[in-house]
C-alpha cells in the first residue's frame, strides 16, 4: 500500500501550484512530465498522466481476450506474433 502524504501548496496568480517533492516522488513525476487532474465532487485527484492513460487503456481492453476466444497468455502472444508477421 502506498504511503499517505498530506501536504499543501499555494495557488499562485496564474492558478499554478508546485507539487511537493515527496508527492512527485511517490507519483513518479519528473520535470517535464504531465499530470492528469480528475475532479470528483469537491476533490481533485492528481495522477501521473502516463499511468492514467495506461489505466484507461486497460479498462478499455478488459474482456477483449475472452471475446476473441483467447484462454491463455500464450494464445495472446501467438496472436500478436501472427499480426506482426503480416505487417
């Protein structure tokens, strides 16, 4: 389980904040990385944008292997190899 970090940041005149170092480290965010902000009610969730994109992709692909009749990782690997050999 991830460590819970509670910190604060001041909102500057252009609406910018600085994410505290410990939070950047826990999220794996480095200079130049992008973050995704998800607003739920009165809360904002900040996520590493790359991790968020992967999460959405995984959710979108959920059940696709079963739909294609793939019953094992080996069958999925074989299908990928087949498609790669055709391109």
